[in-house]
């Protein structure tokens, strides 16, 4: 069990570092039961109030927009069409593109 958490934290740190190298490091990171939520809440003009990209380890990636109080809009959750096992640098590139394009939600 400890090995799983260490591997997960290493993967999370590698992803956050790859995002930072692209100039889009997350503002916050929260470990949750099934995955990690990475929050972008500032300087994202395409997302007026920010966005969370949630990585359910070994399963999928999801995107949640934030409201003006920086709370997640759960009915706006979108599953991203990315494989769960993306290398950190590729995942960071996709997040950079997502942050630039903004929501695809209606």
C-alpha cells in the first residue's frame, strides 16, 4: 500500500513539474481517495473562474469548471478523451492546450 502512494505521489509530482515547465503549473494539488485533483484558478482567460483537472489513477481524466467562488461545478464534469497512462510530459501538453482552448461545454 505504501508503494502505491509513493508511486502516485511521484507521478503527480512529475505531472505538476511538466506543467510548470510549460508555464502552466497548477495552483493547487489535492490528493483524493481515487485520484488527484489539480486546480488552475488564476490567469486562465479561457476559463473565467478556473478549472480542475482530476486524474483518477489508472482510470481516466476529468475536467470540472469552477464557479466565481472557485467551487467545482459538478454537473459540468467532462470526461477527457485521454488514456489514463499518459506520460507526464504528454499529459502536461494536453492540459496546456485545454487551458488555452477553454471549456467545450455548452
